C-alpha cells in the first residue's frame, strides 16, 4: 500500500490495482498514479502472481484494506490520465455520484480508439479498468463475486448495484489509457453463465454484442453457444436447450436491429 497525506477537498480516494506477473506494466501504471494532479489517499496493489486467485478476489482484498470514501479501480496494464483522480473527486462532489464509469482509450495516444460502450448499450459495459464506487456501496453489495475467476466480475457487480437501486454515472472526462489492448473479447463459459443467471434480461445485450457476420462464419458464435449448454461445474448449471434457443434468437434480433440503427 502506498499512502498520501494529501486531503482532497473533503473526499478521499483509494486506488486499487490487481497485478499478475507484469512488473514493467505495473511500474508504468504506478508512475501515472504518482503524477496525478490530486494524489489519492492510498494506492493498494494486490499481487496475485503466486496464488493466481483472479482479479475478483484481488480487488476485494484491495478495497477492504483502504478507508477512503471512494474506491477507484484500474488494472496494472493501464495508464490513468494525470487528472483522473481530480475528475473523479469533481464528479462525486459536483454531481453527487454514487458509482462512476470512466472512459478507456486504447492503442497509440491520439489514435481516437476507445473501449467505450456502444451508444445504445445499457448493460454491456462497466469495465473495472476505470470504475469508481462509494465504499458504502461496495460494503452493501459485498464487493465482487469471487466465483468469477477472470472475466465479467466487473459487469456482475455493476448489475447488482443497478438492481439494488444505485445509479451509475457515465464520466467520459475520467480517462484511463489502455495502451496494450484493443477490446478483444474473452469468453469464459463459467463467467458467462454466472452473468446470465445474475440477470437474464440484461445478458441479452451481452449476447447480442457477440453476434457478427464474422463470428457466425468463423464458427466462434457456435462455439460460444455450445459452451453455455455443455459446461459442467458443480457450482453453476448450463443453460437448457430451450433457454439457449430463446437467448440466441432474441440476441440475433437485437444484433440486427442494432446494426441497422433501430
């Protein structure tokens, strides 16, 4: 844990960073944190390099170590903008925000690429590369669901927050740069099933985002569909044939409507 005695206009921010065997990228991230226009109260790094427990567990260990009003999450391979903390504090003080979802840029700086959600997406979003929660909300929700090993735990937490009546504010001025990733999809059957059962209606939008002409013809969509029906785990059941047909039929319709702008 790296501490700072800088008081930030009444609100304080803890930054939590899970890391896994990327020391050079972690150093780059920490250098960006050290250059903030307003320093966070603490920077809590959870190194999972030996145990490989996954980011959900690491993030829970991290936010519980702090005490600030606000907990900001990013990843070890990210580079927060120099006014990231300042803008987070501004949003909370000015707008009375409960949860913030910030913008994530990718590739070379100035290239104009982002991992930001599609303008029509309401549920297929909420990446913890750039999210901030009030501590009392994390406490009320119990933090991240640790059954998720490496994927979708951030979406699950956000959905549970929304279902509990909390509001998530889109904050495009709170920017984190993700220079080494361009939004490549990672599909883990167990995590997908857990998210599906978290909220089936919201998951429809996630499924629709997986559908494209390319994913249909290269076989990836079929692989994903079968994975959700055939996955075997004592803690999460696969979806039935009927539920699968219903999900992917509705998702295809939604994907087509989204494609033609409706």
